[in-house]
C-alpha cells in the first residue's frame, strides 16, 4: 500500500548512551522523589545568599528614598489643597460681600431715579425735564 511506503512524520530514535546522565536504572535501584537532604535547595552560589547583593541593597535603599519622596509629595499636596480651599472660601466671601453691596447700591440708585422721574412728571415745566435729560457738559 502507498501509506506503508511513506515514512512517518516524526521519527523516534533511541537516545545514545553518551547523552544519558548515568547508567540505566535496574529494578533493584531505589527511586528518589525530591532532592537529597544534604543538597542545597537552589542551584549554584545564589541558592542561599548569606547577605544581600549590592544591587539588592541599592534597590532597597532606592525604595526607601522613593517612599520618603512620595510621603513628602503627599504632605505638600495636602497643604496646598487646604490652602487653596481656604483661599476659595475667602474669595467667595469677598465676592458675595461685593455683590450684596453692589445690589444695595443699585437698588438705592433705582429708587432715587424713580423718585426723580415721578417728581419730573409732577412738574409742569416741560423744559426742565428736557434740560435734565440733555447732557450739557462737554467731554474733555
């Protein structure tokens, strides 16, 4: 058949003895699950560092510096926010006060204007009303 003549897509070859880590296991050899007790948990010199490396020390110091900077920034920001809130309250108080005084002045001006208009209507001399409406002073 033609399918039997074509080679398989993946060929499995037995591993040569030189690539194996040790002699092949026999039925009498014990199977060890995990590492022996006297072997280090990690690999190489980095397995159990007695002290921190210079890079770790620098990273720790840098984190402390960054934390201090962030705390200082947050405290400064809080001070500025509090100060700006006080300034805004002061601004609103001043604005309300000037608004009230302006409204009171406008009311009194309007009242005096209405009184003068009523007085002019009661006056029989129409030329006096015209003279009040005309500005006779020249602009300088």
